[in-house]
C-alpha cells in the first residue's frame, strides 16, 4: 500500500503503518527494528508533528509482506528508546514528502 492509499483510509496514521508503506514504496525490508528507529529519529529531526500513540499490540494484527506485524510491534514495545515508540502522524503533503526523503543507510 502506498502512502497516498494510506492517507485515503485516514489522514492520521500510526508511524508503524507509515513505515511499512514507505518501505513498500522503496522495496525495503520494513522488519528491521534499527531502521525503524532511524526513521523515527529522522522524522523528529525534520520537525514533523508527532504524538505518541498508545498502540495496542494485539490490535496491530495481520501480516505485511509475509511478516507478522504483531511480533514487530511487540519488539518495539519492549524497547525503552523513544525512537522505538509508535506515533500518530498527519499524512499531509509535506509529511509525505519528508517521509519519502528518508533513506536507509
């Protein structure tokens, strides 16, 4: 699912689903915890407005690209790093532009 398709579903989305969509657009493995943390750190540096989102791990459910989203969310939840948290982000044009500019190094 693209970022635009995600925005059509709801303009406010959680950062984990945004991460998965952004990785899908770039054909990058979204299941890497360290890359997710780098993504969130990058979004903070851009000044993007983000609010911590109390994601219920059991409700993340499902699979994306053959990978279990619940397992990924549980792994994030066990880390004290604020870059491992899940945030709510408004998917407006400027946010999507910033998200697409992120590169995994």
